[in-house]
C-alpha cells in the first residue's frame, strides 16, 4: 500500500513538470474576460428576472 502511494506521488511530480503555467499578463487578461462575462450575464439575468416578474404580476391581477 505504501509503495502505491509513493508511486502515485512520484507520477504526480512527473506530470506536474509538464504543466505550463500562464504568464502574469495572460492571467490578468483571462481574469478581465471572466469578470466582464460575469457582469454581462448578471445584467442579462437581472433584466430577464424583472421582465418575467412583471409578466407574472400582470397575469395574477
């Protein structure tokens, strides 16, 4: 069992050497894309929510 755990961590270390981490500029650019996308989706869902709430309100009157 201990041997399998050692082998697992050895393989994890080997695979980790293959990982290419993004540069600082790439990371900042990707973060801005995510922030802008979240804001756009939040605005869209807010508009849809208000619209549907008004429709339901009129149907219940």
